[in-house]
C-alpha cells in the first residue's frame, strides 16, 4: 500500500514547485518538534524568515504548510 500511496503523492506534487525539493517526505529527516505536550511540524528551511508559512516557536520555526503536515501524517 505504501508504494501505491507514494505514487499518488508524486502524481499530485508533480506540477507543484517546492523550494525544499519535497525533502519533507523523505525518511530520516527530523520532522517534528515538541513544545511541552504539543507536537508540531518543524520548518526545514535554512532561513525560515524567507517562508510565509514558517512561524517562530521556542528557538525553532514551525511549518504551517497543510500539504506537508498531511504528507507527514500519511507517509511517516
């Protein structure tokens, strides 16, 4: 099932430009941060201030990209 899901994701993402080259869907990359009991998606950008979806959160930045959050939930 995972192979089929990844193929569907690739088809959907095909025409969408991502400055991070979809590194958020690769395994082994630290994806989540914790703030007390809350878990949040970490921003992967070197300079988060350049992204409108990056929000400062306790010395790191949270990624508010709905697509990325959904992909992480489905693929990891």
